[in-house]
């Protein structure tokens, strides 16, 4: 039987899990026995290395001065401007993620002989381009990826699957990893999970904490040595990100820690570190409060707070969670592994017809209801509420938080006599924005109209968002029955 695999493609570490023949979720480990694979790649004279050896090459050269290693590229998935030069060749975040995923596939192949359906997770607030880039990387790596899943949703699914929750109710999922922050509110009944709302911050995570810690160390070293120090020199001389990461982890259990550099002893206290990252924590708090407001819930109405991501071990994060939600988070699973484990459960859930008896019994009570994470609309003439004057704005058809699958229609009208063209535009935004300059244009096509008609001809626009995260958009001239169709795979490729 082909394997059912879940992959958490992380900013700093990646994890792979599988749903085995007995209906259990197992985390795959590399040859060294590690469950966390550093999300690093290196290229030296045509030879690729991934994971631990690549991280060794990167930690002393994070700015890629020697053009050998790269890391933390997840944040730039879908970007057309950011590249890394390795061994004289430019690579995109998609190219580098492909190499990382090939390595994860080899780990799975070695342990399970074959890799079947794979679910790759992505941050809930990832853009369409980033989602597409993630799927492109997976397919280039030879993985059969039919589905992607939002990271906090995967975490909630695993919590429900392994029956680690105190009971039914609404839960907040607080997911703080190496590079991104997500928070979701989900409703759990038994082993069924309904996503209510999701939000996030694309560039906020453990790597930002690392950078702040580096700034503290640099400032102390400059004061101790009485001279300015260049970042690259510091990193090359041993104040590298591996030591900074170890120092950060130590400050989660100790009130202070010491680093030696050029014969000098530099002490960093947890208090100093927490003061440096406090602005990041404030951003997460505001995001959590806004998410509760969207869900229409108060903190006291939550049955619990679920954790995902290694950065949730930071004491200041735990303190922040207690202050925002009024309760301690549930600490019942491995926060580093839970996203990949949930993705493996989802792979089984979407392949019920292929499961054996043990697998079918293990998933018989599992259910998941996802929602849209953005607003989708089109451009249309609208009337200004204060002046009464018409203007071209963004008209939303699909609201954020609608249960998938869903379908919505809207009727619009031609603006001019003898109008022979309609611009069929599909927009995306994180908020219900009417200003076209503030929304993302996903697709734009033109539809030809019959000539010699007066203004006011009806154009019916239909958006249908299916279970596979494909947005089907139809623009129909009602009188002539002419249609223009655009299909956008929010988790994959545009079909036309």
C-alpha cells in the first residue's frame, strides 16, 4: 500500500510523518535519528547537501558570502524578486524548497519504500502565489501532492485525532514557528474539527527572535571591546546563528546565559531578551484579539488553547497566551511535530477509499471543515455613500470565513452604451477592502460583448470555491449567454 504522508515544510525545521497500516501516526527520522530536519540546503561543486550538513555550512555564513548555503527561504515562497546564488547559479525559494522536499522524500522512501499521497502544510495566511510555489516545489521533488492544509488546521486535527482535548467546544490554535505566526479558532465535537476563522502574520517567528538576540550580543561585544563590529565578521568568528539558537533555547529554562567570544565573556539575561522581542509579542496579541472578535467569542468561552511550533516554548510567549486568553495553554503533544502529524491524518481522511480496515477504523470518527481565509471579489462601479457619486471599486462576492465548499452570485451591469468589452477581474484581500489599489489582482480576462446595446446589460458573476481549494469564476452576459470562465487553484495552478 502506498504511504499517506504529511509534511510540515518549516522555515527553520521541517518534519515528515506518515499514517501507517495500523492507523497510527509516526514521525519519520533521518539517518541520525533526528525528527527535526533543518530547512537548509547547500551546493558545493555541483553536490547538494540538505539538513544538518547544510546547516553547518550556513550558520557561519547566513548572508551567503561564499555562495554555498541557504536557509529561511520559506518566507519568500512565491516571490519573483528574491533569489539565492549557490555555486554561481541563481535559485528561487521554490528551487531550494524542491531540494529540501527531495531530501524528505528520500527519508520516507528509505523507511516506507514508496511515497503515495502527500499533504504539505502552509501558513494559514500564505498568499496564492506562495501556496502555488509550495505545490510546484513538491511536484518538482517527485511528490504526489493532491492537497495542502493550513498549519493551524493540521495541528487542531491531530489534537482531535489523538483525543488529547478535555472536551467539546471552541479552541484557539496558537502556531508560532520559525518564520510565521498563525492563530485560528476551531470548533471541536469529538474528533470532528470545524475551522471558524484564521489569521496570521507572515513575517514573525523564531528567526526574528534570533536576530534580536544577535543585536543584543553584538551591542555587548562592541561595548566590551570598545570598537564597532561588522555582522559578517561576528558570524564568521563564532557568534553564529547555531550558537544564538542554542542561547535562545537556554534562556527558555534559565534566567541568564553566557557566550564567549574573542576571550570575552558576554552574559545575556532573559529579561534583556524578552524586552527585545516584546514588540513581536505585542503583534501576536493584537492578532489573537482580532481573531477572537471575528469569531464572536470572548476568552472565557474557549475550552482551551492549543500550541504548535517550537517558538511557543518561549516563556514570554506562554505568559502572553495566559494574558490574552486567560488560561494556560494545553501542553499535551510535541509542538514541533504536531503539524506534520495532522497533515498525515488529513492524507488518510482524503483517501478513505484506499484505507485498510485498521486505518478506516482509526479515521471513522474524524472530520474536518475548512473555511476561506481571504475575501474574493471583482471590480465594479459602486456608489460613494457620502457623495452619492459612482466610482470603480472592489466588490466582494466570497467572504472570509465561509465554509468550503461554497458558492455565491452577484449581478452587475454594463456602464456605457455600445460597450463591447468587460474586464473580468478576480481580486483577493485579507480585509473587506473596497479600494482596488489595496487588493491583489489574481486574474484578469476580457469578455467580448455584442455591439449596439444600451448601458445596463446584466453581467452575472458566479464564484464557487470547492473542497480542493479551487476557485471557479464565471462571468456571464445574461442576454447573449456568452461566458468567460477562470479557474484558480488556491492550492495549485490556474487551469485557464
